[in-house]
C-alpha cells in the first residue's frame, strides 16, 4: 500500500480511499479529490445527506483479536520486519492503518496452540487460593508483543474474555463444554482479578472484560456454557464486587459476547437491576441473526454501550464477497446500530489457518497471513483500515440517509468528516454527498467501498 494521510488544503474537498472486490484498489487513495460546491437542483440523483448536528454514539476503536497464534507468528518475524509491521498496524500516520482496539483471550482461545488456563492442575486437584496461578502458562508471546504495541501507542484499549474457566472449576472437568461449578463462582471472580493485576504489573491495563466468550457455544475447544441467569448471578454476587474490592472498578464488564439471534440473553442479564449496575453494556458477534438487533438493545438500554467483538473470515470465502458482506453488515451495520467498537476476528494466521487447538476452528483466515518472513494482507485488514485510520477514538457517529447506498459518517476529534460508502451492486452508482448547504458529485464502481475524508 502506497499512501499518505495528508488531506488536501482545498476547503471542502474530500480525499477518497477505495478497496474493490476485484482487488484493483486495496485501500488506496484516489488521484482526484471530491470537490463540494453550492447545493444544486434536485435532479432525482441519489443523495447521502450528512446531518452534523445529529450526533450519536462515541466511537472507542476498531481492530482485531490478538490471539495467541497471532502473537506467536508476529513474534517470529525478523526484528526489523516485525517493528515495521507493528508501526503499520497500530499507528495512523503515513502508511499506518491505526488499529485502536484489541481483544485478548483470558487463557487459551481456539486459535492458541493448545487449550490451557492460568491455573491448570492434575485431575481431582483444586486450588481455591490460586497459589499456582501462572500468566505464562501458555501463549507466552502475547505479553511482550503487547508491550511493544503499547510502546508505540499507549492509548490502545483492550477487552479480554475467557473461552473457558480452568478445568477443575467446571462441571465436566473438560476443556470443551461444561459449565462453572456454583461453588467455584467466587474463585473464578478471583481468577479474573488475578489476571487483571498480573497484566497491570506488566504495564498492560485491560479496559474491559466479558465473563464468557460465546456462552451458548458448547462445541469449541476450549468453551464453557453459561446461562443468562448464571452470568447475572456471577457478576452481581462475585465478579462485580471482586473488581471493586481490588481497586479495579474502572474495568468495564460487558455481557453476552455472542450472536445477534438471541437478544433475550443480554436483555435477561440487564433486567437484573443489581447485576445491571456492574455492566457497561453488551458484546456481539454475527454468526447468527441480524445486526439490527443492536438497535433493539440500545432502545431498551440507551445508557449501555454496544461492542461488536468478533467476526471471522473463513478459508472457503472469496475476497470480494467477504469484503462486501463484512463492510455492509459489520463495519457499517454495527456502527449504524450503535456499536462503539468494531473488531474483526483473528489478526494473523499461517497459510494453513494455524495455529489452533486440536478441536478449534481450522478455517480462520487472519487479517494477515504470515509465512516465514512473508506477510500477506487479507480482506479483514482492508475492512478495518477503512475506518480505523481516520475514525479515531472519540469520534462521533453522525446521522445520515441510507437510501442511496449503505453508508456511515463520523465527526472526528480533529474536526474531520469521515464518510464510508459501499456499492454492493453490480453496476457503477452515481450519487451526491450533501453536507450542510454543499453538494459533491460522486461515482463509485460496482463492488467497491470508499472512505471520504474532509475538513468539517
């Protein structure tokens, strides 16, 4: 990618960055700027009208999950190559895409080399004092890589979530499925605290946690089932008070962290008045349901935030189809429906979608494919780049018309307007962008996403 983030000095002229389904453009700036002029007559052309006075949610960031496998592959790169990659990923200037939010697994995810927790014991052993807690029990590359990332950009926010509790805390004493033993709820809350303090001691402040990744997924390796009632009880009685007692009350807690087809789960959790006090909001994936359900949750609990925390790209997909679907439903869809954070799934994998656990998902394509010291940028890289580079933390979503083409707009902290537009049709679409009393004529080729940036 050859790019500069220098905006034109011409008043109300937008720079344009495009990615196309046929890969002719890969998050590349267009030669010509898009000039605004006095509002013209309405000649029936489709118009995207931006309403800067109608400001919606504050954006906290865009990014990926830094899985254990991702950290392993990136850490093995030659030092100079690794440093250049981190600067490209986590800085917004020059050729950087400005990733501003990361997700971590507490213990193993299914894209670790093996399933593990930070307190693994032999069968029939327990450790209610957590005397054997060991942050280095697995995925040892995560902490030093995070420290290098935070040295570049200390403002990056992190959300962490477990795929499973330690086996000895579970009803089936196994990595796959099972649920948390009722008598282990207090020690599991202490386990979270132990993790958060251990990370903080290493200079890594965790911004938020969810109690369980995909709490209705009983098949993944690792995984753990947690009902809505169990999650509400766990947070109300144990996790919330434990965070407060440990001086970690600023760590935000998000419920659910699963698909858009079961809104009843977070609504049940948030219906518990005492539990609700400990939750900052709910987290979402889109392997089922409709992204519009986020607006339903927002309407029910407008004081609670919405994070979109995961969507994978599969090895059986195609660049073009994945680009159009993810931009429409995840990048544009989630933010139009009140999400403050949008994360794609895995940051990096090898050419065979490894590493993963023995029973983990074997088809996850990373935003990056790393093969030795060779790096390939895949579709999720470009999806996130279209927002992360320009829509910096603290930006506000602005209300826009969506009749012309799928779109979303933002006002950034440095007074730029950022408009992301998708043409997911089979023909070139001509339209107008209306901002205040000015119009800009635009044309977008079939199967193309564009980011338009101009001074407010």
